[in-house]
């Protein structure tokens, strides 16, 4: 019996979709892998993520601008760029291209 095969680029939300699309690809104790599709979205003004788990993100398609509260300059990410966001490191997405496809791995802290 073979394994089910899926494609990271299948079933994308339509151009100009009002919300980012999150799809869990794999969940296991202590870890979750998800695909995020951004269609020009950004974090709301004044909003900062402050997550209880580490998150490793990679841009597969598109581009994004990521800002950390403790860094003077934003980080511009293009395909192939990846970054580890440690738990409780405040960050926000300032801009994304339409489309931007991210691969995110969430890791529970022990």
C-alpha cells in the first residue's frame, strides 16, 4: 500500500482572497507543519504575534516583510529564505506578495 501524496501548491485560495489560508499538513506530539497562503495580507496595525511555541517559517513562493519588535530593521524574505522565530519573540508581517506561500513548522517548547 502506498502513501497518500499531496501537493503544496494545490488548492490555493483565489487571487485577492480577503484572509490568509492556513492548512495543517501534519500534526504530531510537540510539532505541527502547516502551509500558509498569503494574498497580500499583513498584520493589522499595532498587532504583534507573541506565540508560546517556536516557529520555523520558509517562503516557498512570493515575498514577505517580517518585523521583530526587538530589531531595528524589517527582514525581507524571498523564495528559499527561512527564519526561526523563538517562542514569545514578538513579530508581525508587514507585507506579503500575492501570492506568498509559506511552510511553517511549529515546535512546542519543553
